[in-house]
């Protein structure tokens, strides 16, 4: 029986564009192939004639876009004989590293900032069986330590400074071009280390060079105001934001991301935490799509730029929703509990009354 229609992950699908060989053992969990959802209510609510799509990367196997890079990084680490991988992480990279290491049968070491990663990410990383080192420090300090220890110990770094990570992540752009038949006019992403914006630009540029698309998007990166080195024009030593995924002050892909901005004609901007949370809630409550706070920075920024006219009417916009809302239940619940939940007696009268009250 033919298996040809079975989706077996992004390396299999895009192997001609990725650095793998015919006999490479591929470490995959079926990542990629995520939904590109066209928003119907948000454009109407903001009263502008724009076409907004969200690329829901939260539906990857570990719930974030990191799986795209991790399938490549771990596949290559195993091919090169590595028995252990290591990363610093604000949570999603650690979950992905832990899962793909489990799949490969190797060890994952992860450095995470104590008390500053979302609960779902911690649960995943523990469950997948990684060796977790909580550091009394932030992501940037963890990243520095990872670079230093990898020079002295037999471990492969799987942060986005590992070039295979960006190779895997560029496939998100391939999928978008395939689905839209062209690149969008604007592609908006949340920016932390700036690996993902760099990877998307690589993907769009390759599609363009190969003649698959005949246009290129403007790349727009949004940061949290408390962790916005691209807006300050320099590194930030004490980054702080509720969007813990992008609580990063020393982006590893600094030069690359500035090149992306210049080459694509895009820009960087920043959002207050309150704006990020507002966009997260708007997306959930008006479109039924639940992303984590950091991810909502892409949509929140895009909405602001559409409203101001910086992104003109008639534009086709893609916003990457980098991670699933379930990653951070605490932040979600703390935003919603009062408004949407009450406790009642288990009687027909009480239930009926609640329905009538809420519909009136
Ligand atoms: N959104 C989410 C949900 C993330 O987890 C990250 C990065 C980003 C956006 C930013 O992407 O770094 O490529 O600019 N998370 C990393 C981690 C740092 O450790 O999980 P970037």
C-alpha cells in the first residue's frame, strides 16, 4: 500500500531545500503544515479593508514554531554523532529540545530562568525527560553559559545560533507562499532573539530566487516594550515583560535581523504588555484562536499599524502566532476569571437563570 499522501514532517516535504542526505535518519514528530487562518472578524472590527492571516504555529507537536528548527537541529546532531544537546530557553525551545531528544534517544540539557517560564512549557520539558537547570539569572545569561560550556563539554547547542535551526524554520515561509500563491505584502512576527524573522526572510528569499513567488514581503518585527533592544538600538540588560517567551535583551541574531529589516523595507516596533494581552484576548474572543502572549505581539502590532495607515488598505498581511495559548494558562486565567466564571448551585433554575441573564 502506498504511503504517499501521509504527511511525515517538514524535512521529508522540503528535503530538496534542506541540508540532509538520502540516508539521513530524520528525527521528526510530524511538525510543520500548520493552518493559515484568514481572520474574518478582526478586519471588520478595525474597519479597514485588509486581508489578515494568522499562521498558527501553536499547532506544532510541542505547541510552538520551535519544532521546525528542532527537527533539523536534532536530526543533524544525531547524524554528526552527538549524544547530548543543550539550550538556554524562555520555555518553548526547551520543550522542543526535550521532545526531539526523547524521540532521538539522546539527552537534552536545558537552562531556564528560574520562575520566568510559563507553566505549560515547564510541564512539557519535565515530562519529556530533559535535565532541567533553573538558573538564577535571565535568558541572556543562560545563553552565555551555554556557549561557554559547549566549548568544553560534549554537547551540541540547539539554540538558533545553530544554523540548522533557521534552515528548518524557513519552511514556514514556503508553506505560506504555497498556500497564498505568493508572498504576503507584510509578514509580522514577535521578536526575541530574532532567529525566526531571519529564518522567514531566508525562506521568502529562496522562494523568490527559485521563481516560486515573484514578490517579497516587508518583514515587521514587534517587541515587548520592556525587552525591546531593536527599538533602543542597543542591548537591554534587564528585560522585563509578561510575554516571558520574548523576555530577551541580547538577541543572538542582531546583525541578521537588521539586515532583514533593511533588505525587506520593513521595520521594528514595540508594544506595551497591556496591548499584547489585549490582542491575545481579541484574537481568542473574536476569532476562536488561542495563542500565547508573546505571539499576540504580531497581531497587536499589525492592527496598530493598519489603523494608523502605516500598513495601507488593500494589503495582504500574515501574522505568525508562534506558540499555543495553552502554554501559559496562568496569564490567561488571570486575565479572564472574574468576567467569565461564576459558581452556582447545581439546579435547573440556577442554570436557566444564568443563561437568560447572559443572553439579555
Ligand atoms: N514567540 C515565542 C512563543 C517564542 O517562544 C519565541 C522565542 C519568540 C516568539 C521569539 O522568536 O527568538 O526567534 O525572535 N523563544 C525562545 C525560547 C527564546 O527559548 O523558547 P525569536
